[in-house]
C-alpha cells in the first residue's frame, strides 16, 4: 500500500499507532512489574523497559512516514497512565519529548535509522516521567512517618535525599537504555523483519 | 426511530450510567488519590472514595473481585504503617516509596477497571464524539483496547508452541526475546494490517460523523454521580484553601 503521498494521517496510520501503543503499554507494565518485585531493581526499571521495548518501537519508528504518529502514541500512553492512576508526569514529559522526537525524525526525512534510534531514546526519557513520583512519594511518605519518630530519625532519612543525582541518573539510564535498545532493535529488524518481508 | 433512541436508557450492563459520568467518577477518584494530601477531612473523603469501587463491583455481581480489592487495600493501608518504624532507614527508603505510591494507585486502578468492564468500545467512541474529542485520539485508543486481549491470546499461543520446541523460556532472556517477542510482534503486525483493512472497508476513513445506536444520555443516576463528584471536589478545594 503506497499511501505516503497523502498528507494527513489515514485510518490505517491511526490503527498502527493504536497497535504499537498497546504493545508498548503491555510491555512496559509487565517489565516494570518484574523489576518492581525486587526492590533494588526498581530504580533500574527505566533502563530495562527502554532496552527491551526498543525492539517493537524500532519496528514502529521504521513504519512511521508522517508527522504526528509518535505524538499520538505518547499522548495516548500518558492519558492511560493518568487513568490508571500512575501519574500525570508521563503525559507532560511524554508530549514534550515526543515533539522533539518528531522533529528529529522529520530532519532525517523518516529514513535515517540512526536518527530514529536517537528519537526513540529521547521519547524514553519522557515516557519514564513518572519516576519523579517514586522519588517524591518516598520522600513524602518518610517525612510523614518521621514526624512520629523524632528528630534523629528525620536526620538520617533526609541524609539519603541529599543524593540529588538520583533523579537525573534515572533519566540518564532511561536514555542510555533507549539508545542500546534502539540498536538492538535495529539488529533484530535486519535479522527478522526485513527478511520476512514485514517491513 | 428518533423516539425509540430517545427513550432507551443505559441498562444494567452499563451500570445505568453514561460513559461520560463514569469517566468523571474515574477522574475524581484519580485526582483525589494522587493529589490529595491525606490530612484533615480529606482523610475521610479518601476512605469514602476507596469504598466506591467496592460498591460498583458488588452491584456488578463481582463478589470475588470486590473482596480481593478490599483485602488488598486494607493490607496496603495498615501493614506498612505498622512495620515501617521497626525497619532500618535503608529498607524504608527502598520499600516505602514503592508501597506508598502503589497504595495510592489501587482505588484509581479499580475505577479504571470498572470503566473498562462496563463500557463497550462503541459506547466509548460515541461518548468521546459527543465531547468533541478528535478522531486522532479516539481511534488509536479504541484500537489499543481492541489489541489487549489479542496480545494475551497470541502470546500464550506462542508460549505453547515454543515450549513444545523446548526453547524461549524465561531462564534465557536473549532467547526469550528472539523466539517469543519477535514472533509475537510479527503476528500482531499482520493482525493489525487485517484489522485496519476491515475497519477501512467499514468506513473508518469516511468523512462526516460516525453514527451509532448506543444508549447515551444523562438520567437521574448520572445526576447522583455528578453531585457526588462535585461535593468531593468542593471538599478538596476547601481543604486545600483552609488547610483543614
């Protein structure tokens, strides 16, 4: 089907966006459940989701030929995150990062693979915006319990939050995971999808 | 025809509610549980709101689901508070944030579950159309919901096939990615192509508004829901401004 000449998004494009958003969301929830079970892993969750979801998302990004589809995916993703009660940050950051990603894809005329990997890594940062909630939520909760536990306890706790780098580190790990995942996705794409004629 | 459509109401399957009022209820619960500070009067409001999903699940006849939800919520509300003072701060730092945030999520997730159970895709699109939400949002979202069961189905079929060949188990992550994830994507992409072809022949791309026979419209149960949501929001604002 050669419909790349048409300007706006067609129904087919919208259906494709829905399909890959569904895959993305299911993958995201599953991987974060697996990582979330082990407490130390919870902070590496962003890295692993970005890494593994690189495969479907690179397939998606390779199919994209028009402006707007990345934006739709991350808007729908963010809206669903709100409806699931996980938090609103994924919508705000997701939309901003998706816009940047759209511009990057457009700059490569939707052909350049390396730029697609870069665009995917940037959207990863946005999609993991809810990580803010984990850090802030933990702080709030501990502050609440500290109120009943006395000053000494409070000092110990606030000591841990002197590590200001935790939040940036989470986002950087998402970005690196996105880059790695993108390159793995590219390899898988070459090995499986192009050969079987899906792309 | 016009009068028939005007006279029909949302039935028992839709919980006698319009999708829009269900969405409103869902959003209210989410805003309160996520943004509410949980102090003063909001403490009680929050408890009331967390009872709402139980009532709806019971009305739907899903006794086990409501019992499960109630037990989970009670556990998440009490146990961390009891245990936290006795644990070292490191453990608290790792665990409590996760637990605190998950506790907030439980009522909101249940409300969302309720919304999905009682609303068909057609009703959802019709309601969104009445609210003038553009097609670029409704079509991807509804096709997304169409795909969730398909993903589960295809994934279990592929798991069975790969188990027979003794490969792609979770013990070898790279193999699992290659022999379970990639085939899943392939079959999903081809299913997606078929589906979009079938949707196009049924006029997805057609200009003009989509028509439907869904029973939409506000009746007295919707009024109740809106009064309830309004009351909760007013309480929320009052507690924010006056700090009670």
